[in-house]
C-alpha cells in the first residue's frame, strides 16, 4: 500500500493525485448498442436470449408473480423486516419534507407567475442483484417516486441462478407498493425499459445504479428520449480526519466503501500523523476480518492516503475531487459545511458513518459519482417531478410590459412576436 501514500504533496500535484481509476471502455458502447438494437427489434425474445447469455439463466416469465412475493416475505427474517420498515419511515419523512407549496409571485402589477410540479408518469427502477443485492436502493427510489405521484413504476432486477429474485428485494419492493417487478438485469433491462417490449413497458426516466454495462446503457438510453437520474461510476468515499478522529472508525468507513467493488475508490486525508498511521494499520487489521476482503483489498490498492497540514487544505482537495460521500471526522464539523462546494452527501463527526446514510437516516444514497458531484445532485423528490411554469397577465399587466416586449422583439427581428403584443394593446 506504500505506492498510494502521500505525505504533504504540493498543490501542483493534487490533480494528478486525484485521478480516478480509468474504466476499460473498449468496445463497450458498441456492445450495448448491439443489445439495444436487438431488444428494439425483437422485444422479449431478445431480452430472454441476453439473459441466458450474460446471466446464465433461462426465464420464461419475466414478471414476478404474487405467489413468489408471498413466498419471499416468509423467507425474510422478522428483524430484517423491522429494520427495513424503520428505514422506510425515515426515508419517507425526509423526502416528504421536500414537497414545495405553490408560490405565486407578482412580478409587475397585473402579472402573476408561478411553478407547479407534475410527476413523471412512467419511471423504471433498476436494482442490482448480484454479489450484493441492493434492496436498500428500492427504498431510496420507490419512496420518492410514490410521494411524487408517479403513475406507473416498474422495477427490473437480475434473477439469481435458479431464476428467482432475492427475497429481500421482493419484500422491500412489495412494502413500497411496487406491483410490477421483472426478472431482468444488465443492459438488456435498460434497453427493455427504453423501448418497451411485449412484457415490459417503456418508461420516461430510468433510475438506479449498476455495473459499467448498465451505466453505458443508461447513457445510451438518453439518445432515444429517455431521461436518467445521473451519470454514474464506481462508488467512492473521502474521509477527512484531524486529531479528534478515531482511527478504527476511519478505517471501517473506508473499507465499507471499498467492499462495493474492485473499482471503488476511497481517499483518506488526515491532518494528524498519529491518526494517519493508526488508520493505515487499522485498515490491514479490519481487512482480514471482511468476507469480501479480496474485493476490498483491490479497491484499496487503487485508493489514496494523504497527509496534509490543515483541515482547510483537506476540504480544498476534497472539493477538487468532488466525492460521492464525504465524511468529516473532525472537531466542530458544522463550522466547515459552508466551505464544502462539491460532494454528493456529507457525514459530520465521528458518529456519522456513511453506512447509516446508505440505509436508514432518511437521506438518499443514490448519489453522483466520478466527479459529477460538481454539477449533479443526488436523487430526491425533485428527481421524480418536472416543473411547469405559469403566467397570467391582466390588461393592466400587458400594458405595463407591452412596450418593452415590442422593442425587444423588434430588435431581434421577430416581428410576429411584436405583433402578438401590438394587436392586444390596440384592442384596449
């Protein structure tokens, strides 16, 4: 791990230091494009063929039956059900608070302007179901979709080797009121939701994480008029620690992200050498105890451990990186929140692990990665609605701005625009 330890690097080296691991994209788009073409032409039969090819499973009926949902509910332990219910309540409470009342503004006497929200009618949720079936992501996507009032919500998730769906995924989807759950994964699932098939309906917007094939498919879906939640890449966390940090906690937070996948990235920035060294040693200790230690170890090899002089410098470096998750294991962390400009979600203090936000605090864990925290927000209630603007002008209102509109339209050479106002003004 010595190759990725940096002590007091010069600011001129920061950009190079923070480069994310490059993804292998050779022929990726062409492969996904071919899958899209097949699914568009052949619908269910193409989806079935790709499921056999990529997931090694033959599916005759994509839609999960009520009997399968009932059986899954019996297989989920009661304590896990209770935990999921607690998380559901917190996530609902936080996202419900994001609802905005209509606020009419009179910009001039006789001119009223306002915005109203309308739910996106048809949305598709993609839930990974491989080595880590992310049933928690269902809570993060289905709950705000339901609050927003989306009419048609479908869910696609890869089947297990026996053709079933992970019981916790089915239980959580049913708990959230999702009625259409399909046993389809990979880029073929994204293609099916993009074009629609005999079984799977076309959607207007696709949400959810996935591997590089799913991510490439979501990007391609935009070429066919389907929106997506955000571009995505491997999961990541950046931890800033000062002398008040607890090394054991810092190591655990770093490894909780590293175990997602070998392409995950963790960055540790400390301003105290003792905490820095203790955390490095603690990572090695905890790695040995993890069931997914091979995955986590490879991710750690792609990560960065940096010693800097001050918390202020650490936050500047973090803003440059724009992490998906940012943990401030420092004294008085709330004093620094205004200095944070680029981050998906921020966790303050020694007792705010990123894992808590992943599951149950109430905030959303579907967040921008790969530097997109510079210009994207995480999923929220707003992600499931669009805003329509309204304006209402009285005669007095049009008289107040009519001359200005005429002058501006004429200056742009748009005389029909001018005439639409002039005719009305002459009628008064």
